[in-house]
C-alpha cells in the first residue's frame, strides 16, 4: 500500500519536474539573450537606462552563470517558495500575489464542484435506472452540448441577462468596492452574492458531464454479478439501485470528480475573466496583458501543483476505499 | 473498401445526432469557403455605420465598437475556428497514433516508458501552458495548433495502443509475419489501416476541445489580432465595454457560433462512436 503511494508520488514528482524544466527552457529557447528579451518586453525602459538595467537583470537572474547553475538556482528558488517578483504589482512577490488571489478561485471552484456533483449524483442514478428513457436520452444530448459550450460565453450570457437587463446580480468583482462590513456574516453574504453567477456558470458547464459519469458508472456496476444475485434474491429494484449499485458507484464518481478538480481550476481562467472575478485565472489573464512573465510562470507552477495534488488525493482516496488496491502492496 | 464505407454510412445515418452534427459542420465549412461571396461587407472595414449600431435591415447583426459589420466578421471567423480546430486535432492525433502504434506493437520496456510519459502529459495544465507559450512567442494562431499537438496526444495514444495490442495477436498478423513481413510493414500496412475508425473518432472529439481552446485563448487576447476569429470578436467586445452599452450582438452570436460548431463535432463524434462500437447500438 505504501509502496503504491510512493510509486505514484515519484511519478507526480517527475511530472512536476518536467513542468519546471519546460518553464525554465521556454525563455532560453527563444532567440537572443533572455535579458534582451525581458527588456524588450518591458515598457519601463527607454534609451540609455536599458544598458544598466540589462546588466542588473543579468546579475539578478544569474544569466552570466552557466545554464546548469541557472537551473539549480531556479529549482532551489521554486522549492523554497520564491517565484520571483511581479512586474505589474512591483515589488510584490509572485507567491504572495497568488496566495491573495487563490482563495477566490477556490471559493467558486469548490462551491460549483459541490453543487454539480450533488445534483449529478442523483440525476445520474435516475438516468441509469430509467436507461434508454426520455430523461436518459436528453441527458446524453445535453452532455454533448454542455461539453461544447465555451464557459466564458455562458458567463457573458448570464451576465447580460442577470446583471444588465435584470440587474439582480453584480456585473463583476468579488466584493463591493469600498464597503465596510459590520459583521463576518455581512462579509460572507456579500462574497456569496458576488460568487453566485460565476458558480452557476461553472456548474452549468460541468453538471451534465458529472451526471453522465455517474450514469455510466452505474450502468457498469449494474452489469456485475452481485447485482444479478440481488435480483435473484428478489430484492426490490429500488433497494438494488440505492443500496447496491449507487453505493458502489460513489468511489469511481468521487475519484473522477477529484481528478477533474484541477481541470476546473484552469477552466476558471475564462469564467473569472468574464466576471472580472479576482482569482488566479484573472490574474493570469492580467499578467498576459501586462507581459508580467514571473507571475504567469508562478501561476503555471501553482496550477500544476493543484493538478498534481488533486490527482494524488484521488489516488489516496481510491486506494483507501478499494481493498483490492489497498491489499495489493502487502502481498 | 467501398462496401465497408457504405455499410458504415448506413450505421452512422441511424444516429440522428450524428447527422445533425454533420449538417452543422457542413454549413460552417460552406460559410468558411464562400466567405467572400456570403459576407455583405468587408469584415475589416471600420465605421461603415456608427459604433454599436443595433441589428437592422442593413446590418443583420449590427456593428461593433469601431463600426464594423458583425455578420461579415462572423462569416469570416468560421475560417479560423475550423482550420485551427481540425489542424490542432490532427497534429495531436498523428503524434498519438505513432506513439500508440509503437507502444502497443513493441510492448515491453518501450511500452512501459511511453505509457509513463503519456500519464505525465495528461496532468500538464494545458491552458496556462498555452498562455505562457503565447506570452513568449507572441499571440499567434499557430500556438494552439502546436501546443495542442504536443500536449493533446495522450488520449489517441492510449486508444491506439490498446487496439494495437489486440490486433497484433490476430491471425492475419501472424500470417503476415510467417511470410516474412518486417515490423515496419506489419505496423503500417496491416495494423494502421485497421485503426482508421479510432483515428477518425479521435480527430473529431479532439476538434471539439481545440475549437474551444482556440476561442478561449482568443477571448483572453492571446490570438493573432490580424485574423478575425469568434473568440477575438468577443475579446474586443469585452474590452470596449459592450455589455454596458447593451450591445449583446457583438459577443452573443460569436460565442453561439463557437458553441454550435463545437457541438457539431461533438454530435458527429457521437455518431461515429456508434459505428465503431456495436455494443452501444440499439441502446
């Protein structure tokens, strides 16, 4: 069991390492010295100052050292949590900046995940129960449709309807600007009020797929021998569905949900940008515009970590709940 | 060969969704090809009418923030979406097919290594990496094709691998080997043709993701500003505050086209899966 986890851990570590190599290599594969590139892409410098800045940059990033030394420095910095300094929000450290924004992303992603999974679980059970029925067919079609919906467009449609024409929700942001909160509840309700549309958008995009995953998992389980046994015992359809099939479907359903968590964090980039919601997704879009390389890099590193951690959690839970895998290593 | 195509078509035509998808795609392809004839105005010509003119008889979808005709832009925009979507999916599937064939046919340590690499690629966050890439090489429509090609191969690789694994045990492969066919010949002449269906299905399903990714990156402004694309239109609409002007026609129809085209490919893929997977039929 521990062996299995360690094997997975090593695998994820390699993934992370490869991502770091890519991030390190990208600017160095571009033609010219990275320092020239950095300077040419900042709007800060004009004329003479650029030579001084150039030397400073070379010194600062250790570009006069060998590539191996540079790489060691980069790896050491990353693992100690130093991701550089943001250019746009100078002199703020990228790590601090990301940690300020991350809670907002987590708020909308976690909330939408809970809603979508909860609804998807039950709708999936019903669709599997009445497979081939009207609802099942509708679900399959809507699953294909929702897979093809650009999340930012859904966001804009909702925004136009529920914030512009029928102004019941705010046009953007995570909190009302300049508002002073009387209590913690005041703050929470304002945050939820602003999070509502982003959460609904993300839920719409994922709900049908969650329901379909649940449905397919159920169908797979319904084909197994123990269901036949239960039927032979004369148990009611309802009992078989809920106590035998649905309970066994929880495991693959939850691991699937965890694995898609990371995917949703990157999916939030578009939704956050549409709602001007200040999470790391919007931060990434901002850093793209202001050519804030360190921040963009930092976000790529952090989102990769989120991907990896949620996959690893899925592995752990899967193993914990499934005795077949749990016992495998002890043999 | 002809017979197998016609029987496949027969199976496919039973899927209503598949037909709907095919029709949607054909309409958009026609739009892309005939864009110069179909579009009423030059899509790039600004101030042919005041900015944010609402839809009317002269401009069916109104004008955008610099007074360009929205309908003409939408018609031209189909070109980028279709081209980038298909190319990106094709590159990814091509790589995936080669890796899957090698991995499945040779097995052993080669298979082990290739499949571990596949696992790794499945976890790399695609969108942030594409944005990073665009940051370095500048906004460009080829970014999506390249990034998608190099990161989008794992699904194809896995499917082709498992198919190859079963094919290589088949008797006709054994027969080919018995008459002295080399590895290359067996892989390319005997195994590859049998994976055509899976390859097509893969291209189609990956196209959905590529279309969405291209539109998404363009929406963030990470696409070539010289080419009109649907995502780009939405980007400009957002930047000019179209929502606050109530100018929904500058972004709702463009996004709808993205959704519709992606939907077309998703439906087509659904129809193709029915042909490939007889077990799903009749459900």
